[in-house]
C-alpha cells in the first residue's frame, strides 16, 4: 500500500480534501451557538488537514481520508475549546443543575422531573428552563466530552500506543456505565439523543418529529446531558 500523500503536492492535497474540511466544519457548526463563525472552524480544520498530511503513516493501516478526518475534527474541537465563550456563571449553574438532578434522583429512586429539580434549586420552572437553554447554547455538548479519559485530542488518541491494561479496563468500565446511564434516561431524552447522534437530525428536525419547538428540544438535550453528568459523577 502506497502513501498517497507522497504523490501529491501541498496545493493538490488541500484542493482534494477541502470538501472534507468543510463537511466536518458544517457538521460541527450545527451543534454550536449561532455566533460561532464557520470560517474560523474551516480555518482550524485546514490546519488539521495540513498536520495530517505531514504526519500520515500508511503503514498504520488507516486510509488518509480516515486519518485526516480525525485530525480535522480534533483541530476544530480544540479551537472551539480554546476560544471558550462561556461565562463562568453558566458553568456554575450547569453544575448546580446536575447536582440537583442527582440529589432528587438519589432521594426518590426515580427520574427527576423538571418541577422537582426546579424546587431543589429554589427557582421557578421558567427559570430552570432558562438555565437549561443557557447550558445548551453555551457549549459544544457531545459524547466526546463524556467519554474522554485523557487530555489528548481525538487525533492524538488515534496515533497513541496501545493503552495499558488498567486503562483499558477503566475505559471499558466507563463505557458500560455510560451505556447504562443512557439506557436509564427518560424515554423522551433517550429519543432526542438517538435522533441527534444516531440519526444526525438537527434540533429543528427533531422538534418536528416530537411536535415541540426547537428551543424545547435544546432544553431536553441539555437536561439529558446534565442528568448523565450527575449519574456519571464518579467517573467524570
């Protein structure tokens, strides 16, 4: 198997794989607040593409497109995290909501309702839903954040050596805990996550399926994330 990158000049490589950068950037853009600039994501992705071209090793078995996709996505996510726009108050409120959900569920032994969480926080339902919306609008929520077990980017994980047996057991245990936590979510939250991540529908499309507004889907999505955080707090 030949390393196809060896037979292409820099400009040729950029021209051929720029559509991949744009596709990944658009996919991630759909999960970010509206004020994030698409061109900034594409620029970060192009840097990931150039890095992929310089570091690709065909001997590792993966195609260049697969390897580049991981590098591009990792570069974009790293750029988003470096430019964190989220006020500390939003992070703090997200933790409060997650803790309140966990406290209610530990006390009752069942899924916490909106009204119960709001009462635990000492706020109204409207204020609680506003907190959920702030959390949803402020950050890139994905299962990458829940399943990361190292500080490495996805690209670094791809090229790293075999993990230690203890780390493999820890990762396996976390993935099982995550699967169990997702399976235990309320039905509507599970459905929203499934439509968003498995079917790759956007919030507007999910709203049409459920017969609710796009903002309500965003709130359900955020609540699912915070509920999972509370249930996985021993791992995160």
